[in-house]
C-alpha cells in the first residue's frame, strides 16, 4: 500500500514545473483555477461558467461552519426522511425471483 502511495506521489511530481504543481507554477496552462472565496463571489455566473468550460475551480479561504459527518451534520443539507429522485442512465437492473 505504501509503495503505491509513493509511486502516485512520484508520478505527480514528475509533472511539476519549477518544483510546483502546474496550477501554482503556471496557472494559465492548468486545468485547475484557484480562486479565493471573495474572488469567486465577486464574479458573475457567466464569468464562472466561462471558467468551468475549460477548468475545474477550487475555492480557498471559505468561511463555512464546521459540521460533523453524522446525522445532525447531514440534516443541514436536507431532511433525512425526504425522498430523493435519482436520474441517470444506469444499465444495471434489479432482478426479482419469480414466485
């Protein structure tokens, strides 16, 4: 397991520029755009969508409340007993035994 982690780390570092990940060394060439929370919120939805056409956005310096990953923390997202519709193109089918 440790050998795998070391191999992944070495592989990532092979692509560093000036001892830094591309997103830090040459952000304009990276597929990742780093914005502070204030930079993110000051942009229009159109500006954010334009960035998202070619890059992933990481928002730093977020001011969010701390929540534990438990029932109470999950309740802050939505009620736990609320039905949720999942849409997709799953190819798996549930098979039931014939009686």
